[in-house]
C-alpha cells in the first residue's frame, strides 16, 4: 500500500463498538468488494468495501470478516479470511498479505484462507441466533450492479431461511458518523495533499491551458505524496461550464477573462478530502467576479459558524437559505419584494444555488451519517455554498472540510488560500 497504515488499535476499537451492538447470539459478516471488469480481460482498480476496511484495516480483495461475540469457541469470536497467495498470483500480481501481515494490520488473531470461508461459516451460522448482513444503504446510492454482498445475502436467505436477518448498516452509519482522532489524522493528511495540489495549480494557471492539463497537475501532486489518487472524479470547469454542477469532461481551453471552478480532493488511506476553489484564469478577478466571489465567501464564513454541537441540520439549512437570499439581492439577482412573497415550495434562490450546503465526509466523499437531530462533536462535514449565473457565464463555489468540535467548527483546510487578494498575489508570483 502507498499510504502509511492506521494503528490496529483503531480497528480493534471499531470492532468492539459494533460487536457491543449485536443482538444476543448474533453473528455479522462483512465482505470485500468485487474487482469489476472493464472490457476483454481488463479490470478497474480495486477499491475496498469501506465497512470492511473500517472494521479490519484490510485493503485487499477476496477478504471477509466475521464477528460472533457469543461464539462457543473463543477463537471464533472474531475471524478474518484473506486470499492465499499461490505461485501463479505471486508471479503475475505479487504476493498477497500473509497471515502475519494481516494480523499486524487488523489486530485479529484468528485468520483463515478465504477459500475455506463456507466450510467454516456453516457451523457458526447454525450456532448463531441471528445473522447480520451488510449492504450499501446510502440514501443516494443507485444500485444498478449486483455486489458480492448482494449475492451473499441471497445465499444466506436460500440456505438459512429460518434465521432472522438483521441489518448492519444502521449501526455502522451511526459509528462512522463520529470521527476519531485517527480518522481526522487521515483526512487532514488528505487535505494537506489537496492544498499542495491547489498551490501547484495557482502557479500553473494561465490563459490557454486546458482543463485536463490542470487536472494532470493535481493528480501528479496527489500521487507524489502517497495518495491513491482522487477521492472522486475531479471537476475542472471553466467559463460557463462552471454552472454545470457535475461537469467532468475537463476538455475545454481556459480563456482569458474567465473563471475556472475546481472541485477536487485527494484520498489518503481510503479517507477523502473535498475542496472547491474558483480562480480567475488570468490571475485577476473582474469587478463583477469579485462581487459574486465575495458573496459566496461571506456565505461560506457565516455558514461555517453554524456548524457547532447542538445546532440542528434543519435550522442550519434555514439560516443558510437566508444568507443566500440576502447575497442574491445584493447582487441584483433577486428582488426583495418578490422574495418576501415567493412560494415556499419553489424558492427563488434555487435558480442560482441549486444544491445542498453540506454533506458528511470520511471513507466516502459523500459519507454515511444521520442528518436528523442535533449536530455532534466528531461530525465531519463539507461547507460548500455557490452562486451560478448562467446568463453571465459565472459559476463560483467555495468549499472547506469542517470538523465539529466541543469548541465549535474547525476548518481542516484553513491553510488553503481562499481570499481574493491572497489568490491574486499567489497567481502573480
């Protein structure tokens, strides 16, 4: 692996927390992701199942974790299955984890080869009172591909039809919502790499460069610093394409006088960072660009102050909407009288700010988390207001990664340039 591993105590703590929430006699199974095909004999790069990684630290395909706190045999309370290296694998791919290496990474003593999974799991299932299975239950997930977890769920229902089936996701979502110091360290490292990539872009940017050249500069800096690469597909959108929220073509030439909106973030140790900055291609904001940028930056600063323990997501969203409306009125994009009599179901601000203000961040860039109830210390969220004026070809979004602490919000990207004067000065240098 490129990244420096997290101490195994983190994964031991996570397993203990999850196991304590299992029903009496319950057993839980977690599986690695498949390696997905491209064409012919090609495959996409492997990406571990986040829940399996969170509980084990194992970042390898054909792995499985079994948690059975009430197992009759001590050695079967926690079991890890990993892929065994054979001569063919060793020659063509390189050796996989040994049992000793997997033990050091995970802190798990009982380790079997993955090929023995069904033989070992069968008597444990018969001993168990219920079976907890995992699935991708993210609210925005589009499940068009059958996963290894999906196939295993079908297998369990077919072969163990009388066992009650429990869901692991609700517990894991709750646990993963609150970040530990080990996780913040990983995200902070990812943010540092992302910030260095942005500084690199500031020196590189000039009229005539292509969006994909900017993307190449970013990825170069990511890989150079042990990142596995982008945490998500980078958005490098110049001119009017900055008003396309998920623009990823990245194939246009950046013209003098335009802005370029860059939404990108490195992944480090499977943890994501998520940054958005908007800068002038020629290094100097026009008066109108400065006005819109200043409005977005004001919304960002004021919205960040609202990310504190005890606030609710509903109150947060309401306050942000008021901030956005006020700035749009100042920019002469909305009329105050029309705002006062607008249809609450079709608010006028949505023409210029059509996405959410925040999402959870962690192992996923859109991480799991509960938006109901109050904000709590340990939650990690983005804050990303934007104003998009299609008719003027101006799209500006600014985004930082914010940790909620007992003392209030902590900006993990506070070292990354964002002020107009700062950006213009760095682009001149």
